[in-house]
C-alpha cells in the first residue's frame, strides 16, 4: 500500500486495492470548550471539517474514510454539542463513502452517537493490507506484528523549536524504526504520525500538556531503534529529521 499526505490538508491518502483517506483527532465539541474559556471560533468548525473531508473523498475518488480516533472532545462524558453534531457528522460522511472508526481515548460513550452505517473498529486498530491503523494511545497486539507500517494519531505533532519560522505549525512525522521496538518480531517498521485534523486543537494552550503514546515511548527509550525520521509541515516542507524529534511531540 502506498501512502502520501494530501498537502496542505492534515489528511493521508492510502492507495492499494482500494483508496482510503485517513485523518485523526477531530475533537468535535472543542468549540464549546473554547467558548467557555472566552475564545470565540467564528465559523462552524465541525462543518468546515465535514466539508473538507467530503471534498477530499470526492477529489481523490476514495472508497473509504478512516477516522483514527478522538472524534469527540470530552473525556468520560458527552457534551451537548457532541450530542448534536457527532451523529450528523457521521451520517453525512457515511453517505459518501465507507467510514471506518477506530476509537481514541476521548471517545468514551461515543457508541451512543454512532449510526449503524459506520464501521466501528476495536481500539487495537484494524489492518488493511500491510498497514495497521490505530489511534496510538495503546500498544498494538503482537497478532499484528506482520504489518510493515503503523498509521496513528493521538500525539497532535506541532513544531515547537524556538526561533523557527514554522513554530507552532502542525507537522507530519514519518519514522523508520526497528520493529522489535514495538513488536517481538524483528525487521523494519514505518510509523506515520498524522497531525490533528482540528486546526484549533492548540488554541487553548494544550501544547504545554503533551499527549504521550506507549508506541513512541518504546521507540524513544532506545535511540538505536530509530533508523530514520522526517518531519514536514502541512504544505510538504521538510523541517527536520531525528535531531528535532523532541520538538514535534
């Protein structure tokens, strides 16, 4: 399966026997949280994301859409905005393509909001051809160790190197690691970390409370396991390699 970012969107195109668009971390309901902190989002963010995804599915001729978790924003509850917006969002997308939803750590109780037209996958992720799709907040099972690639979200990578002209921008991360850092099987493994699709995710200062992933914790715990790293902005500009890894999550 071939993968490529759909610049300048925070979306990944996967081309194999079928074509899929993959995105992560939509955090529908963030607008309400921001409003409670005095931050106003002028337009309807959920409608913006919905229209952008529908446009990408159409323009790329995608057969399916993969949502890599954290579709909703609150943890452990469902806000009024989520009750209203999440079901409509799912129904609209599933009318245009097959939708596969891998729950993230913010998606507790979301089963009440998901229509039957959406394919809900377990939190351990799903495999399409040679690629494992998961949110990234838990370790994958060794049953999936035959894959050659992991596509994940959860980390909301943003470039935070002081003095850089792209400071604060969402970034893509592509890593080549020794497979034994994640699985018991040996070999090489590509890890693609998808930036948050929600462009306002850091508006209230979440950059000081970084998400962690047991997958990346295993990789960074042993520097010898990292063979290559590329960090790129949404427009495709390469801004770093393994030397700036700590500046992106």
